[in-house]
C-alpha cells in the first residue's frame, strides 16, 4: 500500500505505516528525541490525511514491529478476535473515528468490539481525535473489575492509597495509611512502592498491610510494587500476596529490560489465582506503564511512543488485570515536555486502554524538572474524571517523599468526587460508613465519631 497525499500542490510521501503513525502523532518531546516526529505542521496534517484513509484491516497486514522478532506482536496478532472485529472491518481509520463518536457506539457495542481491536488500531484513531473526542468515547467504555471490592462501575471513582516512605519505615507508612483511610481513600488498592529490595522488608510490608486490612475488615486489596520475581518468592514463602505487580512495555525488548517475559507473567498470574485471596473476584494483576518507556530502553523500533504505550495494553489484556496505571508524567520531560503534552498523553492512554477493554487508571503526575505544575494536573484530573477514569492516586500532600515526584492527593479525590458526584467502590463505601468515617451521602464524618481513631492503639502496634 502506498502512503501519500497532496496538500496545496505539495506531495507528501511516507515510507510505511509506522512512519505515518509517527508523523500523525501530536507533537511530543519523546518522538522528537527519537527523530521520528513530523518535521512540520504540514507534514503532521498530511500524515493524518493519509491515516484517515487507511483501512483498519491494514493493521492486520502490516505489523509495525515484525511478528517474527517480537513476542508482543505475536500475542496481539494471535489473540485477535476476527469475529468481534467484523462489525468495523470495512471501515477506514477516519470512518472508525466517526462511528466511535456516533450514538451507535454505546457501552454494549464498545464492550463487544474490544477483543476485535488491536492496540495499533486504537492508537491510530486517537491521533485523529481532539481532546474532547477522547473524553467522549472513553466515557462510553465500561470496564469493571473485582477482587475484594468492585472497581469501575459507572459514576464511581476509586483511589490507590500510596503510603510510600523513603526508608520503608513501618511507622511512617502507618501514618500515611491512616491519613488516607480517614480521608476515604484506598478502594482501588493500598499500594506501596518499596525503597528496598530486601525480601525481609518486602515481607514485613505485606504482612503489615494484610494485618491492617484483616484487623479492620477493609474490603480492599494490598500490593507491594516490587519486581514480579520477588512477588513470586514472597508467595512461595507464604506471604499474604493479594495482587501481582509489574511494570510492562509495548515491545519484547522493553520488557526484557524490565526483566519480564510473557512466560514469567503467565507463571505469576497462575500463582496469584491459586492463592484465591479475592473474596468477590479473581482479577489479580496490577500493571504500570508510561509513554517513553520503550524509547528509554532503546527498544521502540522507530514506533512512536504513544503506539508503544498502547501495545503494552495489548500485553496486559492477556491477564485480565484488576488495575492498569499509566504513570503519565513520571518518566520525565525528555518524553512529555510540558503540561500540554502530559494532559494529551493522559487522555490518549485512558482512551486507548478503555477501548481495548482494560481498567485504566492514571497517576496524574509530573517530575519537578518538567514544564508543568499542579494547575496542569488539576486540568487533567477534571478531564479524566469526566472521561470515566477507573482510579487515580492518593498521595499525602500530592508529594511523594520516596519517589520524589508530584501526584494527586487524598483531597484531590475528594474534590473530584464532590464536584462530579462520583462514588467510591460500593463495598468500600459501606465500610467507611460502618467505621463512621463517612456518612450515608459519602461525605466525611466528624473525626470525633470515627471508630477507627478509637482503635489507634491497634494501628500503632501493627507499625511496631
């Protein structure tokens, strides 16, 4: 297939579909760093013209990363559901955009279609969309997951309680944990990024979280975000592992840089299922991703960073995860330079993941050397809340003292819930009411009536 178009008597030609995709992408620093971005606004417009006229089925015939050389490509191609794809197989990328924005593309239709879409297809159509289009379509996608509570119901927003500490001090973690619970956070997961790789420390963190959850009968799940091989060892040693965490990317080479293969993930997935720790569901995996990870590993193969990110979702889909978190601004300004690029990337990631049938959340964040600030994060927070994001982060003061980056706070989640009328996971909300942390309307109750504060001695004991 030839990729060319004429604009104002100027002929634009593209070598292959990979170049069309890269040049059609909104401007971002990572693609310029990789030297694959459009050189001019005219070339970007031309690439979008070409992409709009490209048949969706072309993505099944022309792999951006060769099938023979990449196990993520093989997984995407081999697991493609041709029957689900049939309803849109006749469309071009531009026609597909128009259909997605139509009333015919409702929640049921999008859910049925998801197995028939490839990551490259959803990445392609996102490049033709304005920010409001990404919000509009993602809002129609419903993805619900369960372990000890129900995440992703329409009109709901969950929060990952992230009580990190620079030395993994249990008392410091307990203080942040209590802070988050009293502010109504933690229904997505209580997840710690450990500073240490010590198996003793990792085990202590897991046991402390499990004791809090069991002591107070909290309908949530815990996770220590260490490498999947460490989690497997912990599970083998009898540690209370709820969710298996791993960072993943969109190419085989990227995942090898993380020390991960599909076979290893298969093993971890089977081990987590075998533990049967979920009470109402068996979604046991938690993945994190981020635009730029493939390029930072020199593993992007000339594919633009947003398409590489969508391909990571193609890998995640194999494991029916409870949570997927795009840590959108964490990798740094080399890949997403400023607030405008971070906002766009967050909307793209959420759109692509939801269209593929995945439970997307977002760490709405930036590093301190990026050209971004908390006002930019507020903008993305409101846009993603409108788009139906499954979960966001809850970090004390929005400032992670271990990872040294800026995220969203417990109060940001309160703002979004109050402003948009969003509820917590129903099982978690019922628990908050039993503990007198919130009232029947989901509003925080006065601290003096709080049943959890009355049992502070228990929490102190758990923290040593």
